[in-house]
């Protein structure tokens, strides 16, 4: 289905650049982004509850990070990805 979406120029340029860097079309990037944001759509979209931790090995060393440390990691990754050093 075709539709028209108005995006800010800077966002559109960034989306086109990201799609090109990934070797995909803008349509594919936007479809994936919207799907990710909305999750599955339709009657089969009910989400099952998960048990935490999602990943773990019995007896393995635990990772103990504060919210501030996690935020710092994400900020560093964003700065590296988007050049905001």
C-alpha cells in the first residue's frame, strides 16, 4: 500500500543514509522501524510473558550495573554511532 509521510528534512536524510549504509532500501528501513515500534499487528499479536533473566547460565558471574552506568554505556554508543563526541 502506498502512503505519504511528511518527515523533517534532517530525519529523512539520516534515514536514507542509514538505509544506504545497511545496503537496504528506505522502504525496508522504514517498514522495519515501524514494525519494531508497533510490534506484531493483528489477532496473533498477544505477547507471552517472559521470565527474567532472559539470558543466564547457572553459576555464572552476575553483572551488577547501576542505572547511571547503563545510561553512560548507551550515551557512549550513541556518541560513537552519531558522531556526537
